[in-house]
């Protein structure tokens, strides 16, 4: 029994894997066994492990000034990072709040959305809409907005008032029907809709650009802010800095974290459009929160280094090319006993598995976990969702490593569906 209490685990229960070292796309366990890491940590190791360019910048910043607060002062790494993120948004965003995780980035977004309407004199517009299969983080607010964990949370804790789920884009027409009805009937009570451009934990569900355009338009017409949660999709994972650009979403607020700096330091960022902030500036209302490590200079330096690498190495184009290749090779795997549906964008890839014979049905969670464990036994780490597995390899993955990943997947998956 371990003294360590891990996330989503009973106290003291150890994990099946004890990791000791990492290099590029590989990790090694304490027994010396090497794994190709296609989970990318928790979807965030976009540049792999042991990246010397990032490590050098971390050391430089640590030596120069390991910490400075943004409460009563400012510092160059935070100022530079805010400017850099705004320029990457091509001017659609105007201000940046820097924090320490995806959860904090989203919570800031939700609080500011409510504050925006209060500052505008519409204090009844406070309800937060989100999708059924969504995940937005683990604070009380974020869990209340996260459709995918709602059932589990409700068993042991309370959902905060003022949060409402709507059908996910898995069924675009019922999702739009519900959204447009709510925005027609209750617009005076609704502050914002928060959505992942691609539902990650919900099974890598990619909505159509037409759906995204309609969502943007409906929100705009109802004076409801659109928060696009790019914690998993942003930073290059999908072949663009922001997946919203690829899907014709026009956010008022964007949240970023995971892929921003490849996990080298805890960082979150929330980007706001000028029109989101204008009423708050006019009313001269300061936000009533802030955390000690928000905008930590070392964290900012890691993001600046990671963004430099993505640009210098032309990774966004490579991600798009590799994503197409991996998805088309996996699609060819359909077998006699089972079918496979491959979804995703860039290097965020979902593989849904279903039985054809003797009964047509999706794999169960237990079955997908078995597939995941088989991959692990073969030296490949993947993630699983209720009916399939997902891949988040580093954006720097080499052609040989892609081939190794595909070979293991072909072997394992055909064992279940061929
Ligand atoms: C879309 C999305 N938002 C928010 C979060 C929460 O991020 P974190 O785990 O860094 O708090 C996650 C984490 O998986 C996520 O996928």
C-alpha cells in the first residue's frame, strides 16, 4: 500500500505503471521497460520529454527570477506571453489572464462571463450552459459544467445551481434544437455557453463547421458569451493554434492549458475578446480572485519556448499531414467481427470500436480498457473512453515512431475485430 493518493483512485491504491524516465515520445518504467507514449502524458506532452530548448529556458528563468507575483507587480515573461497569445489569436482576443491549469483557465472564463453581464447591468444573465458529454475540469464550478462526470459527481457531491446541460453535438440537430429553444425562451437568464471544439473525454467528437457557425450565431443573437474550451485542442494539437479556427467557431473567450508548454510547468491561460472586457472596464470592476502562482515567470518562459519550437519546426503543417495519414491507415482496419470509426483532427484521434457479430453494439468501457491494457503490454500507451481508445502522440513524433504505433494498433485492434 502506497502513502500516495492518486486522482480518481481510492487512497493508497498503486497504479499499474510506475514511470521513471522519459525521452522524446518514449517513457521508461521503473523496471526499465520502454513505452511509446501516445497518451502524451495526459494529452499535454505536445513536444515530448527531455526537450533541451525548453529545459534551457526553464533554467535561465529559474536563475533570473523563479517567482514574481502579478498581484501588485508585473514581469516581462508574463507581458510577453500575453502579447504573444493575443497575436496568435490574430487580433480576435484582446486580454489574457494567466493561471496554473486547465481547470483554473476555465473557472476564470466562467466567472468573467458572469461578471460581463453584471457589469452590463444584466445581473439576471448568470446561467451557464454546457454539453452532455463535456469535460471542463475539477473545481466545483467546472465539475458542475462537465456533463461526462455529472452522474458520478452527483453521487457524492452537489452540483452548483445555475448550470444546465444540453445535448452534445453527437446529435447535432437535437443539440441545436435545444440550444435555440433555450436561447429563445431564457436568453435573459443565460450568461454563456461553454464548449470544447472537439469533445475530448466524451470520445473525440468533431462537430461540423455548419453546426459551429450556427452555435456562434445563436449565441451572438441572444447576447450569450461563447466560451471555447481549447484546453485539450489548443496549442497545435489539431494542426492550428486554435481548433476554433478550423471549425468556424468565433469565441468570446478561449481557454488554453495542456498543449501550451508540453507539461513542463503548470500553466493555464484565458483569452478574452475586447467586447467581453469592455463593460467590465467601463464599470471599473476588478475581478475578485487571483492565486499565488498565477502567471509564474517560469511557467510563462516554458510557454514562450514551446511556442517558438512549434513555429521554428513548422509543426502545425506536420501535424495536419500526420493526422491524415494515421486516420486513413486506421480506418482501413475494419474487420469481419467488428467495425472501427476513426475521428479527430490533427493528432487528436479517437478510434471507436464496435462488434458486428454476433450482435451489433459498441465496445463497453470494460472492453476498451482491455484494448488499452493490451496496447500497454505491447509497449504502447493509449487513452480510452467509453467505446474506444484515443491517441495524443507528441506533435514531434517521427515517421518511424508513427509506424511503430500503427503496427501495435493494427496487431491489437485486429485481435478484437478481425
Ligand atoms: C477540455 C478540457 N478542459 C479542462 C480540462 C481541465 O484541465 P486540468 O486537468 O489541467 O485542470 C481538461 C482536462 O482534461 C479538458 O480536457
